[in-house]
C-alpha cells in the first residue's frame, strides 16, 4: 500500500533574480534583500529541495544589497545543507555576478555576459551651463564636505580623492567575495578585477563560471529526470503589469540603460 505524499519526486526550487539591484524602487520593483528574504526562505525550506537554482539576469546595482542578498543565500544554503546553482541568462555583471557567486556552481549560456568586477560612480556636471545662462547657485552647508560632487559646481581634486577613498574598499570587498567563493577555480594568469566582461565560454575558461548549461537539462542530469521544479518570483502589482505608473516607466528606462551597457536588453 502506498502512503500518500511518501513517494513525491524530488524538487528543485527555482528563484529568478532579474533586474537591477537596490533598495525597493519607486514602483516597488528591484532586487533587494528585504524583497527577496521571504522568497528565499520559502525556496530553501518548502518541501526540502534537493537543490536551489538561481536564474540570474542582472546588470548590477547596489554593492550593499548585493552583499546582503548573497550572504542570505549562503546562510540558508549552509543551514539547510542544500547545494545552490546559478544559471546566468543574458547578464550577470557587477552586482549581478556577485549574486551568482553566492551559488556553489555557476552555469552560463554561450552568449551570456559575465564579470564587470569593479565599482563605478557616474554623474553629470552642469557648472559651465548654469554660468553661461547667468544662473546663480546658492548652497549653504554646515560641514565643508556636505556638497561633495555637487553637479552644479566644478569638480575638485579633493572631491575626487574623497570618492576614490569610498570606491577602493568597495572594490576590495567585491574581489574578496569572488576569491572566497571561486577559490582555486579562478585563472591565475589574468587580472579578473579590472571591470572587464566576458562571454560565457570565456568566463568558463577563466574560472568565473563552471560550464555551459541550461537549467532544466542540467538539473535533470544532476538530480534525476523525474525532479519537479518549484518556481518562486517577486509579485508584480496590477499597476506595473499594465504600465500605469509614470515612476515605473522611468524605472524601466533606467533598467534598460543598465542592461544596454553590456549589449543586452530586456523584452
């Protein structure tokens, strides 16, 4: 006699990590630790999966949120003793690659873009523009560093030095994450931390990924043809589905621009 629920096929929890990384955006989107925490908890604990698969498609974003999300994935994986596989789709760059390194194994498509292990700060300068049009800038601060990198005044060597003092440690933390997670798999004859990007096959040769593979066939190869997939994803509001928010429209433009830096787009 069969006992109900005793012969369930093994499951693989699938969690999609798609989009830019940061605190919850204007329209409630974005990959953040707060938004992903309940999904990750369910993915690792529901029906005791044999593995967790992360579908990564992200051009990066906040280094802090990347670190928090990655650390949460590792804590749950170690507490539950569940292997984690990351499958890179179009892009796993910058913070997106940080998320991929939270997995035990990283798989990519031939045409995936991986890497960009660096830190960037960008903006615009309008000092000459407002001067040309006779616009007077009035700023009053308590503390001489409060107006650092004000786009409406000329950039100063002091500003640049202060910014570099911030970017350097963040870059070191990123490099430590990659070295810790990828270990002796990394190529020793290449500088992998210049911000360069590579295609899937190149990333495998450099040790940034473990192979070329897609989620379903790879998971069946590793865990059996009868495994079931349980998919988890962030909920999309009714307003976002129909594009009824101006904030969502602006956020979508920003996200597309981030993906476009790596020659990839979102449909």
